[in-house]
């Protein structure tokens, strides 16, 4: 077999009309980067004139060559180009010239189909588009254009919704109204269903009204954080769904409230301010996880102490702080063990000694008591969607932010493998 055959195999070129001479490879420096340039020739007898459509006859004459430098995938991690000499023909019927075309590149384009495929597939990874552009010797705008042209737009089935859903939001692009975008997923399969630019109630109502009544009525459980508009939305459009407050957000609300109380006492007892500041984690830690056996030399104390000793020293400074901490631990234990009876008993009991900050949080828990009951009696959480949100933050941080919400959403769906490359383009 000829060296042209093996060169086409190496470059994954299926067009047999492209041949290579013996000195087909040149190693040069382009813009300071060592690159490979393959030199090929495209020639064959055309069937008709590309201008007037006349069938090939004796009035067709060869009219020199036109050389195009085509970007192709890297070889041995070197930037690689194909200098393709395309045969030109003169048509005696319309007195015009035309250049032969090839299947490896689109007409009037200098980026090969294989390079475009590689760019489109790499967009499914957590990588910035600037890095993709640098790897494939193209511009950032080219990568942007290829990504949108190679992937099908997301299609929604407005006649179907899963029985169990997770609602949440994430910090979106600056141009998005409300600055926060809404995302919801299937609580069982953990797959994103859709992303909405605006999380405000009016926008969400208009969005979910696009789904049929049957689709909305079949939803049984929806997990949310303590965002009041979500509750209004569910009561209005999902009449058969029970509202579940995510357990993580309940614990987070308790922790933040206790932290506010600790900071207030840190400012009050200035003599022990450093102790309050340095050992803030001990207040939030579950009591069962505190070290009660090992004595260690600790900062701010002259003698070795256990974690439980440090905490008891700070709590003994104020009965109010101790009562607040004890209630925090009781509620935390009830949530962790899903002890609904104990949790309801704590809510129904008066706690006059606890801090004003905790009294406010207590009233919030009483307001959401019926939804917290669902939290403790089911296994659904917002864990799956929080994991997705973490990945979204990574995508955004790697790219140093996005301007267009449409483009940001497209990249999220690509990374999650929820949009597929167009079949016709992949078959090219």
C-alpha cells in the first residue's frame, strides 16, 4: 500500500481523492509553537460545473490549484495543519472557474469536521472554552459557535413530570432577572429536568402552567428549602404534592442562629472573646462527637483540657447561652434521628431562658411544623440537586463567569449529558 494510504489512516481522512507526495510532512514554528504541516493534493474529475450545473465535457479544463490551510486534530500533541492543494477547473459554458470540494471540511471553512467534533465532545467536560480553543488552534468565538451548532436544543415533555421533585436555586449570570436561577430535578433518578432563568414566583408560575394539569397533579413529593414563594407555588399548581423541607437547611438554620447567639456573648464577655472566637466549632458540633477522654494543650488555657471542658467553661459564663445550646442539641438530635415525637414535644414546650435569636428561629420552625413532619417521615432530601449545584459552581468558576444565561444553561446540560450531538453532523 502507498504512503498516501497510511497518511490518510494516520489523519483519519476518508476522502480517497486526497493524495500525499513523498515530502508530505514539514515541521515548522507558527506563532512560536512547533507545528506539523501535512501537504496534500485534492484532484479528481468533477461530474458537473458547480456554477452553472453543466455536465462535464471537453469544454472543462484544469485551471491550476488553490491551497487552503485546514486545522486538523493534533498529532503527537503538536498543532497540526493540512495544506491542501485543491484542483481548480475552468468551465467553457459559463466562463467561470470553481474549486473541487472535499468531505473533510465544509465549503469556505478552514476547520475540519474532525476538529469540530473534538471541540463539541470536549465541551461535555468541566473545562473552559478558552482552554478548548487553545487546544484546537481556534478562537473562543469559534468554540462558542460550534458548541451551539453541534448540539440539539433541549426538548421538554410538557405532559409528564416525575412523582418526586427537588427544587433549588443557584447564583446565575448578572443579566438574569433576580440574579438567581431556578433548577429542579427528579428526586429518584437525580436527573435535571430543566433550568429557569428567574426563580421569582411570577416567573415560576408562568413556567409551570405550561405543563398539563395531569402532569402537575401526579407529583406527590417536592423537596424545597425554606423559600416562601416555593410553598405558594406548590399550593397553587401542585395540589396533590406534599411539601418536604430539606433537612440540611433545617440544621443550617439552627447552626446560624446559635452562631449569632455565640457572637453576641463573645462581644459581651470581652475577656474571653478569643476563646469564643477560636472554639466556635465546638458550639455547633454534635454533643456525642465531642472529645471527652483525651487531654491536650490548648490555646487560651493554661492547663491541658478536653473539648468538653472548653465548651463547659464557656457555657457556664451565661445561663442563657447554656439553655440555648442545650435546646440546639436537643433539636439537632431529633432531626438527625428523625424523632418526630421528640421534635414536636420540643416545639410545643416553652423555653423562656433561650436567646432572642433562637426564639425567632423557634417561631420559624413552628410555622413550618407540618412540612418538617414530612421531612422526618420520608427519606427525600435535596442532596442530589445540591450536588448538581456544586458542579454548576465549578463550571462557572473554571470559565470565570458567563454573560449569557442561554449559553451557561447549554454548558450545564452538556456536562450533565442531557443534550446530545446532532446525528446528521456526527455522521458527516
